[in-house]
C-alpha cells in the first residue's frame, strides 16, 4: 500500500534525523565549559558516538529528500569531530612518549595499576597477574581493609615498601613497591575523604623520580553532581608538577578519559606526556561490557622517560582491567619529546578551577 509505505518512510526519516541531531547535541555539549556531570559524561563515549554517526551516515542512503542531506551533514560532522579526538589514541598517530632502547634495566621500572572494585573478592585473580608480570610497583584503587588483608601477606616479602590507605568509601588506595619509597606523603588535596600518594621512588640506578597516585571523585549520579572536584585535583597536581620540574609519573584511576577537555588541559598545564598517544586506547573500563569501554586508568610521564611497553591485562572480577606500563628514566632523550604547552587561557582556566574547588571546600567545611 503506497500510503502506508510513505508513512513508514516518513517515520524512518524523522527518527534518523532526531538521532543525528542528538549526536550533534552531545558533541557540542562536550565542548562547553560546564562542570555538571551530564555535560562531562559526553566526553566519555566518543568512540560510541563515532560508530553511531557512521551508522547514521550509512542508513541515510535509505532516506528521502530533503531529509537525506540534513542527516548526512550532521552525521559527517559528528564523525569527523569525534574521529579527530579519537585518532591520536590509535597507532596511526605519532607516539608522544618515545620507545625505550634495549638494556639500561637499572633505569627502568614496571608499574601495575588496578582498580580492584571494593566489592570484588577475587584477590587471587589479581595476585596471579602480579606474580606473572613481576611489576616493581603495584597500585590498587578502591582497596579497603579486606583487600589489604589479602595483599599484605602475598606481597610483603618481595614488595616490602608500602603505603596503605584502606577505606570503605571506594577511595582506598594501596601502593606496594620493590624499590625504596622516599619522603612519602598522603595528601587530601581537595576533599577530606579522597587521598592521594606523593612520594619519591629510588631506582636501581640510584636516581630518584617523583610519583603521584590519584583517584579523584567522578562526576556521576551518587558520586558528585559535577566534575569540579575531579578537575581541581588534577589541575592542582598539574600546577605542582610545572612548578617543581621533577622527573615524575602520575598514575591512577582518574575517572576521566584520555581525550577529555580536562585531561588534555591537565597535560598542557603540567607538560605531561600520555603513552597512549600513538599506541592505542587501552580502554580499562568497563571490563564486563565490550561496547561500553573507555580509558579511565592512566599513567602519564614527564619528558624524562621513555616507554618499553604498555599492556591491558586480563580481568579479575573488577569492572576495570589492570594496566601494566614499563618506563625507563632517560633524561638524555628529553629533547625527543614534544611537550604539550599551556597558553595564557589554559593557565587562567586552571587557576579558576582550582580556586573554585578550594572555595567550595572552605564553604562546605564551615
């Protein structure tokens, strides 16, 4: 029946147009300087948005004029913009952290970062991977007293240097190290229940490098209605890195994706390099859903380091995959890196975000 077919075609055209318009809306929303969680959430699924835009473009071939042109313009615009944000985290892009040369093992160290998920009780799954990969440092996030009771006996002999912050609020943190930790401090940078670890690591070569372990609160319902706390903590550490100019590593579950406006601002303000750029996404969350994954667990390095390898390890019951990275301290190769740099607008934005975070904290402490 021609009339029925026309109505069905019209519904399809309208539906596809609405989907295309929604993709444009969330793409624009991610660019706006808003702290609200629903705006910042648009930073995360860029791959999913790009795939949806590609599907919309393909399906636009079955729409009629004038719908087709509008749908194609919107779909192509979203695909190009999201692709531009994603592309640096694929092997087609130049590597931001240069590849390490063979040898020089005394200058190298391996870090394993794992958000264990507090309710997860498969400690043996993580310990098996620690035993297999033999990292020099193990950083766990969301680890409470139960996790500490499982990790301490297993790691004490070979990883004797430890920082233990067991908490049952999803922000516990434990750092175990084969190598000596020096002048270690636990700091509460922005919120009183969110710890961070600041320490020096003495390498086998005798050199010392700075480590920052972070796990800021995410912008999400039930956690925080806005990203201000997370953004302020990241940028505060970024400003300290710039001021000190130490060789350093920043690691942890940052509750932010590699390509977000906040993480990119952090890299420009701090001058830190992302080993994902030019290598791959290494999406660490969500371990249970392949179609909803993005890179949340990070290890950034200053220009003083090169990279031997970076792996995403097997799941062990957490909603995060562990990430394993091997860095080499090679300050002689610093000139091979192109450091991101902050302009005056970036610096002002960082100052405003940090200032607003501190002001909000003082107001809540009253």
